[in-house]
C-alpha cells in the first residue's frame, strides 16, 4: 500500500500547508493539556488524548501532501494506519493506536466505560506520537 494508491478512495492529495500542520499540532498540545486536568472522568481524558492522536496523524498526512476523505467511512482508521507510511511509525505502535480507536468506538457508540488504565495508556501514546511527529518534521 502506498499513500498515492489511496487517493480517491480514502485520501485526497493536497498541497502541504505548514500553517495547518502547526494548528493541528497546537490543538494536539491543548488536548493533552486538557487530558491532564484533575477531576475529569477517565472517559473525558481518554477522548482528549485520542483527539490528540488523530490531530497528530492528520498533521503527518498533511505534511506528506494528503488528507483523509472525511466524507468516507473509516477516516480515523485510515489516518492511523497510514502512520507507518507518513512518519515511519513501527507497525506495532500503529496496532496499539488502532486498538485505542476501537476502544473509542466502543465508548462512543455503545457506551462502554473507559478504564483508568486505558485513559492513561491513551495519554502516553498521544504524548509519544506528538513527540514522534515533531521529530519527523524536524
């Protein structure tokens, strides 16, 4: 699979936009700050951390000249599963991020509770992905 092969199916080609990348990474930082707030439920902290993961994945795509087709189902899955192609993320880490996506779907669409441990794992993965994307961009 290549990013180019996904154009028209789950991605569209765009001109890389440094301002958009900066905005996405700043938004990820804000979401991580929110995820650290005391008194929030595990579910809310998980949501903020997961949102940061998605913003990092979208920034990586944007830097490569692509964005997901949000009109198509599965754009979260596409954003995460392209991370090995966009920033060279190891497949093992992408699998962990995809498992967090599945947990997010269970929480959002079926009302499953988010355990504290899962919220903490999501936060750690989001923080690491933000560092990875920043390193790759540099």
